[in-house]
């Protein structure tokens, strides 16, 4: 049980790091945003895992149910999801503009163009 | 809920699961795109129907039943439409069926990797 | 029986994921994503019965909607690209 | 389930080509949403399904349609530093988890300190069964106002980045060359059947949020998705005629203002900002009115902003070729 | 109305922004945002006065008491930062018209002001809130608005700068989110005051350590502390001049506030300074930042970019103050926070005028600017002197307090290094003097001969800011006493 109790968190950590890796290792601007998305979603999973109560029900009050999962992380993550999609959309808008200005969305090509002019 | 309903539900779920598995097998093993879309398209609609029916037989409230029927209707509408659109788009994009040996039978106007 | 169905669905999802990964072309991936979506609908529905809370069915409805929209979205987008490429070539 | 998530993420690293990545992102969204369901986070699953598997892949798709889906091979030299960084961060996180309360334990501080009050008393104080909605819309209503403004900011930011010149700042696209829409009869017919149903469902979600999963945000997303579907099939000019972009932009601001003014109203009534109990003689009724009002604001703002963002991207899609 | 005071500075711009979006005419939008920001400033001044009189003010949003609802908790520190941010926000906006009309295309101007108000509201919200998660939400409002504002720069490199800022900023924000999540798991609360009570019980656990580490790294990304500063020069250089003024004067200051708040209020000093080697980490990073930033600034051909690097250096000074971990160090840090906002505001505002008239801010373009734009250049120079820390200017006061604080801890090497850093500053400011006054005007014909001085609105604000440098160099009561009170308040609970 003890190992299992952390297994959940560890998987989340692995997920976060996979997303984080995509963000910093990839040169494609769109792919970076995808990585950012994965990174954020994994943090959401961390929060939600923290709110789970074994044997609890969804936090919608009903007769005869005593044990509920924690509603607070759910609320926080609802907000965080919105923040995530907002960031993604702004990032994508910038990518579109960058593509219009440079004709490419690869970081290396952009750096090259900036260096030459 | 009587045992009879439960049995019926189990049977439906079993058939549904079987269909799902066959569909997945086809999706994994068939040689080209059109065969694969056939495998999923056919089994998917039927399997979804059976699984949802199985679930339907398990519930005794009105609201979940209504929702299940809604889902069922929606899937019945959208799934074939999506398959159709996909196949059509693939054809327009120049994806062509292959024969048994895996070679392209129809020459391609232009490729789209 | 319910849990058996859930396991089967998870299995099918794995297959779809494998196909989404291997491709070979875009449409296979779209198909895989579509399959994945419909299987999620079933999964959520089944889970909601396993946990005994029919509220979850709302989520299944959403999945069905979203799934359809995203398939259409992918198709339209690939099409628009092709049209524009052709327009550019002419 | 979690292993499936890991598999998807690894696949995302391995796969090249943006379209495939987007498909996998969508799958990732679906999977994490399913995971949220098993964690009892119904509302979150609802939102993640609509956003993670719906809106954000759609936006990514639109972007890829504009910028192309090729992805250059990454440079092997560049991998060392990221790997190092990731390993260090990951190790720190693992260390961090070691002293955590174990997973699912009902005795963890998170479960015993603040949350119990929501579960035990929101029924009396707010009077609606969905505790997530009570916390979201009343106890932590200010966060939610912030959330609405975040999405409003995103709309402003996207417009600021993508607005074409000479049109008063709105994302109106000139009608592009006639689109080749002929081959979509079946899709159009079926979708026409489905879209009203979707919009209806959005309203159901909007007003059912007090009793079950759902609420303004989810409803807004669903509503916007329906409109986007319409736009995808009938072309941007058609949908712009039905719902003109300037109207949507005004609605986005109005939605945010409805929320804010609900708060100001309670302020004028002598209570604190967003204290809905000032809105009616009976505090619980006041809470009801307040929650309905702000959820409406959230729904309008979210739907309007997402449609605006869609217009901005789709406008780019059509006008770039000149 | 008095009981609502803590809310007003944030609420006004927060609701002003969507209302401003309804205005179609850019001029109306500008007037409206000016009105809103001036009102917010008035509220912030009243708030500071109220805090002096009544001590800590608490405001329960939604009428729900603290750990259950969100709380605004205003002590001297909050009030100081609120005042600073709203004052700079209002001042910059008042002087913004000419520059914005020059640099932003017409159809984007209304939206520009909306984004500006949102950014202001976000920063003020961060400074006012007493709830950890609410801080994250407002951080994102201000960040998103900032990305949009930076991206409106005319150069296409502004887009890349904004994108890089977005990626880094989001990583930072997500790190903060992880940290807050860990803390929440440990204590079950998000309210800062409540956290401060409950954290000591679990303060020695590895989870708390990781949480603090993530929050610090995340905040330092926003703060642009030395190794994490990579986004700053690009963003400051490429953003429209007005945005640069605003960001330089406020954004990093608010980030520093967050760092201080989390280190001293939430995680408490014994945990953050004494039990961990963080003292050394902060001081070393600060010193490295001072030298790295200043050295790059010395060799930079573009003054705007040079000043951006100088911001990296100045952040270093502030972090040194935090790292000293004494009341005096913290006070010095806060004074510098206040003064640096004023001097960088002056410098970048003057540069906005220069860019407006000359089209660029490289040393080559600015040759002989002292003769064509005398008032602007005088203000620029005044800001520069203040940056060096010449006696009689605000910069001298902050350097003085910093050196005294370091001397108190008997860190003589540190004292030496701080003074050496000032010397480097003097080098690049001298370069400015040389270019502006001593160099022959490059080609008199290419620059319009007369009427080069900046337009009156901009110039008035600029002169006020420049005089503020001198005023706060002579009459130091406001920043010194408030900072002292705030530092005492932060450390009183934990230091004997």
C-alpha cells in the first residue's frame, strides 16, 4: 500500500517531466506549446490526485453519502484549465504572427534570420 | 431490477465487448486505410449500440436512460458521418487501397505523406 | 461483467493509441483519435455505472459531441490546406 | 489509465510532424479527463474534455493549417542541457513527494482543514447540491472573476496580435475566395441536425450546474464549439453573417461586466464585494440569484471569447495567401 | 466606503478593462483608462494612509471569512507596492498618448489600453491578495496582458521576444502552481496567514522544501534573476516604449514582492534563511547578476537594451538585500525597489521620447541629442545619476542603506562588490553623456532641425518623474519609513 500511495504521484512527476522536456528540447514553436500543454495538464492531475479520498464520492451532495472527495482542488483546477487554454491561445496567436513575419516556426531558422539582419 | 434484466444486460455487454475486440483487431492488422476504417466503422457502431443498450438495461431511473438514449442517437448519427467524411477526405487526398500483397493498385495523382 | 467491459475498452484504447502512433498517414491517426474518442464515451458511461453515479453521463455526452467536432475539424483543416496549396500552384 | 497517459506522452516526444502530435494531444486530453472521472472530479473532467480534447486541439489545428505541419529534426547537441534540467527538476519533485500524505487518505491535511466546511455547511449556506459550484461561484468567487478576466485577456491578446488592419480592431475577415464546399452535403445535413441539439445541451449545462457537473464555463465552451462546427462546415463568411464579430467582442466584455457588476451590486447594498446574500432578503435566495447571475456572465464571456479567437485564427487562414 | 478601501485599487482597473473594451474610439479609451488609473492611485494613497493609522487591513471577498473565502490582507508592504505600481501605472499612462499614437497602429489602440489596464489590474491584484492561489490567477492576468503588449512592438523581433517570454513565464507560473499545490497538500489551506500558522509544524519536511524551491524558481523566472533572466532583454528592447517603461517600473518589482512575501511571511525566515543555504544563494546570485548585467550593459550598442540589462543588475541589488536576511537588508531591498521603479521609469520614459523623435535608441542615433532635446536628455541624465547612486538622488539612498546593511553583517567583500557595481553603472552612464553632449552631431540635416523636444504631455510626466528622483533623494520619509515598517512587520514575528 505504501508503494502504491506514491505511485500515483510519481507517474504524475514523470508526465510533467515529459511535457517539460518537450518544451525545452524542441525547436518547433507549436510543439513547444503542445509540451507546455502536457506539462500543465500533468500539474492538474497532481492537484486532482491530492483531492481524492479513497471510497469518497464526487462532491455533489446526496442523501446517504457520507464521504466525499475534496472539492477545493477541483475548483482550483477548473480555474487553472482556463488559464491553460488562455495561454495556449495567446501563444498560438503569436506563432501565427511569427510565421507571417519570418516564414518559419523553427527556433533555429528564426535565430538565423535575426542574426543575419 | 430483476435478474432477467441483469442477464440481458450482461449478454449485451458481452456481445459489445466481443465486437469491440474484433474491431480493434481489424484496426490493428488490416493492411490499408480503407480496410481499417471498415473494421472500426462497422463494429464501432454496433458495439457502441450493444454496450449502451447493456447499460440501459441496468438503470432504473429515467434521467440516465434518457441520456443514454441521447448518446446512442448521437453516436448513430455522427459515427457513420465521420467515417464517411474521413474516407472521402482520404480519397481526395490521394490515399488509395492496396491489394493483398500490400502494393498500391491505383497509381496516385500526388502523395500526401 | 461491467469491469470486463471496461478492461476490454481500455484494451481497445491501447490499440487505437498504437495506431495513432504508427500512422502511417494522417487519416489513420484521425481514425485512431476518433476511435479513441468513442471508446472514451463508452468508458465513461461504463465507469459511471460501476461507481453508481449517473451524473457522469453528462460527460459522456460531451465526449460524443467533442469527438465529432474534432474529426470534422481535422478534416476541414487538411482540406483547406490542400485547397490553398492547389490555389497557390495554379 | 496512468500508464496509458505516460505512453501517450512518450509517443508525443517520439513522434514527428505536428498533425500527429495534435492527435496525440487530443488523446492525452481525453485520457486525463477519464482519469479525472475516476478521481471523482466530475466538473474538472467535464471541462478538460471540452478544453483539452476539444478547443485546444482545434486551435492547434487551425494554427497548423496556417503554419504548416512540418517539424524539423531536433538537434542532438541540444538534448543534453534539457535532459539535465528535466532530471534535476524531476528529482526535486520526487523528493517533494516523499513526505506527502499518502494518496487517497482521508486524514491528509488537505482533507481535514478547509474543505470539510464546504462539504458540511455549503448545503445550508448556499443551498445547492454541487459543492464544486458553491465553492467556485461563492466561496472563491473572486478567483472565478479572475478566471473570467484571464480568458477575456486572452481574447484581447489574440485580437491584439491577429487583428487585421483598418477594421476597427475587430477580427472581421473579408470574404475569401469562394470555398469549395460542394462535396460536404452529408456532413452539412447531419451537422445541421446536431448543432441545435448541441446548443440546447449547452443551455442545459449552463443551468444544471447547480445540481450536477457543469456550469457557465463548460456551457460557454460547448456553445462555442457548436458555432465553430458551423463555421468549419459552412465557411467563415456565413458564420460571420449569422453572428457578426463586433457583436461577439462586445458580448465578451459584457459577460465579464455582468460578473463584476453582480459584485458591485452587493457592494452597493452595503456588503462586501461578491457577497450575494445582499441580493435578496433571504441570504440563501441571494446566493442563488448571485450564482445564476455570475454563471450567466461566465457563460457569455467564455463563449464570446472562444468564438472571437476562432474568428481571428480562421480569418488568418483565409487571408494570408495574398 | 472606507471599509471597501482594500479592494478599490484592484477592482477599478479590473472592471475598467472590459468597460474600456466597449469604447470604440482610441482617444476615449485613453482618457477612460487614465481616469481609472488615477482613481486607483487615489485609492492606493488612501490605503497607505489607512494602513499607517490602523495597521493590517483585512477584507473578506464574498463575505466569507479567511481560510474559506479569499482575503485581501493589506499591511505596509502591500500598501507600499500597491502605491508604487498604481502611481507608475497612472504616470506612464498619462504620458503615453504621443508615443502610443506613434508606435501602435490605429485599429489596435483601444485594445492596447484594455490590455494595459488588465496588466495593471493583474499586478495590483498580486500585490493585494492574501491568498496563494488567487495570486496565481492574477499573475496570469498580468502575464497574458504583458505578452500581448510586448508583441505589439513594431519590430518583428518583438514577436519572438513575446513568445519566449510566454514560454518562460508560463513555465515559471506552472512552477509556482506546483509549489502552491505541494503546500496545499501539506496544510490544507491556501490563505497566506493561515499557511504561515500551519507551515512551521511541517516546515522541516522534504515536501515543504520542494514547494519552496519551486515557488522561488518560478518567481525568479518572473523576476529575471540572473540565470533566469533570458527573456528580459529581448522583451524590454522590442516592446513599445511605453510598455517598456511600465514593465521596467512595475513587473519585476511585483515579482520581488512575491518573493519576499513567500520567503518571509509564508515560509518564515528561520526556514528560508537560517536553516537553508539560501542566504548564500541569494547573495551570490545577486552579485553575479549585478556584474553580468552591468558588463553587458557597458558594451551594448543600443541604450534601451543596455538599460534592460541594467535592470537585470538592479534586480541583483534587491535580491542581495533579501539574501542578507536582516531587517536592515530587507529595508534596503524595499527602498531600492521603490527608488529603482522611479529611476527606471524616468530613464525609459526619456527613451520613449527619444525613440518618438529619433526613431531609435542606439548610441549612434543619439549623437548630439543633448542639444536637440535638452530637457529630455537632462531627465535621462538625472535618471542615470540616480542609477549610479550619486548623493542627492534617490539611488544614493538605496545604495547607502544596502551598503549599511551589508556592513552590519560585516560582509566587507559584499560592500566592496556593491560599490564596484556602481562603478560599472557609471561607465555606461558616462558613455551616454559622451554621446549626448560631447559627440558632434552626426548629420544635422538628417535630423529635423527644430521642435525636437518631446510633446508636452510626455515631457511633463518625464519631468515629474525626474524630479521625483531628486525629491526622494532628499526627503526620504515615505520610502524609508514605510519600508522600515514593512521590514519590521515581516521579520518581527521571527527575529528575537
